[in-house]
């Protein structure tokens, strides 16, 4: 419940937001009236002002909860004082604000697409075209939205929605439309995330050898380069440029598109042979020009290539062609994909006795443990570990 305190002969409203943050806002009501008409009881006027200030404080508290302050009511409580109108504030709806914020992101194509989905789903969740005042959104609203979306899409998608909306509401705080960001610190329940996870299997050594034999075009060499660099992601292989390859120095310089991590991969013997052969017939700056073109056609994403690879796996009977059922609109992951080659690389390394830290370092997995102990393996250790992959899979 709102209270009032005295500050420089003004009554100041004091109340707490739904997040527990204390707010102080002037009521613009004098503690002691500046003018006391003749024949008027001073004590009575002071008491009247205090009563009016308490009513205004309650209105201000209610306004922060609902996002709407009735300036006309405040004027009536304040005894017709025109200045009381300034206690009111413009009501901004969630929908109007988010659409305006989204337009400011239109220059960033990928961000605009990602954020647009988050905005669309949040407004659908709120209903009424997001007509609610933006200040009415609280942490409970965020929690219910996340739980609702978890029934429909994957936990990864929900996390991206929360990130986008947190960015939007951060700007609303900066513009002083709201006091705090209800999306700040929003996290999904760990158990629910784990239950939601769809697992992919690793390719066996025999399956990898068969893939290299039966797949057309650039795919066999892309598989080889992926494994011989420690299981790098499809997008990083597809967009590999010759300027990243130093055959004489024996290194490939890579920056993960997903994590932005910079890596130097040693060029082991079998990998060097593949690269030298491809260099003979190079037509542009890309090691895999056709894959690079498809990656670009997909808007700088690997989805088009990934679908092609999955289609080839189904065609050759490497995975089932039937559809798996999952709740809601969740994207169904095939049991194996190009990404499964990362699991293959890890499996080979671990079975060969390569330490977990070195294994993560080679594959490029994020790890708090690596960062904590500043793990920096000797370059020869990395080479020997990579050679374990080539010795198990002679492609």
C-alpha cells in the first residue's frame, strides 16, 4: 500500500513495484499551504492536503501496476490544480511499442526476422493485439508466456524469444516507458529444457565410410574436412575460404559462425591431400563453391544445405523417411544430420583416450571448465589427437 513522506514542503508518494523496487514520486501537494485564506483553519488545511496526497499516492501506485494514470481524477483529487495533470503519463500499449521497436531493427535482416517471430508470438499470447499498457507486463506474464510457448515450440526457440523481448523491454526502460525490464533474468526451467531435448545419434565409422562412397558432389570432401578439423559445423565448412587455409604453415584459421570462437586447426596429412586436390580446380575464393552459394541463397544460414543432406540420408536409407511426432509446432529433428559428425568426432576421440578438455578444445564446444582453468594444449597434442580420427576413418 502506498504511503507518503515529507520532502521540501511537498508530500511524496512512496510505494513498491511488483518486483519489490521502491518508487518515490511527488504528489505536487504542499504539506503546509502557501496561502491560507482569512478565517480558514490552518490545521484543517494541512489535514486536507495530507488526505489528498494519500489519495494521489494510491493513484500513482495503481498506475504503475496497470500502466494507466487517470490525470482527470488526479486533477479532481488535487482540487483542480492544473499542474496535477502532469502527474499523468502517456499510455503506451505493448503492441504499439513492440511494432515500433521492430521497425527500428528492419536494417538488420536476420535480427529482424528472429525478433519479429518473438514479437508476433508475444502479442498473440497477450491477445487484444497487445492493447495492454506496457507497464502492466510483469515477471508473472513472462513466466506464463514462456510456459505456454514451451508447449508449442522447442526450449531453444523459447529462449531466443525471451532474449529478443528482453532487448525490446530494455529499450523501453531507457525511454522511461517502464521502470524495470520484466524479461531481465528470465530463464527456462532446467528440467523442462532437458525433457524437451531431442537427441541425435552419431554416425558409426562404417556409416561415415558409406556416406563418402555414395553421396554426390562436394559432400564427400565436406564430410572429410569436417571430421579432419575435429567435427566443425556445416556452415563453417560450407563457407571455408582459401584465404583461411595455410598449406605451407599447416594451419586452417576458423571462426565459428555460432559461437564466434576463433580456432586454428592443424592440417593433418589426409586433410592436406584433400585441400591440395581441391585447390587444383578452384574457381573462386571458396573451398566448396557450390555449398557456399547455397549457404548464401539460404540467407547466410545452413538450413538449405542441412535439408539437402537429410534428404540424401533418407534417399540412401541411412535414416527413416517416416515423420516423427512431437507436441505442438516443434521442429522435428531427424535422428541423424550433418551435425551428427560432431558427435562422431567426439566419440572417436574419447574412445581413443583423448582427455575431455582436449576433446572439447578440438571440437570447439563451449565449456566453463576450459575457461576456468585456461586450458591451452600443446600444438603437438592437438595434432596427435586429430590423427586419431584419420587413423580410425581412412576416407
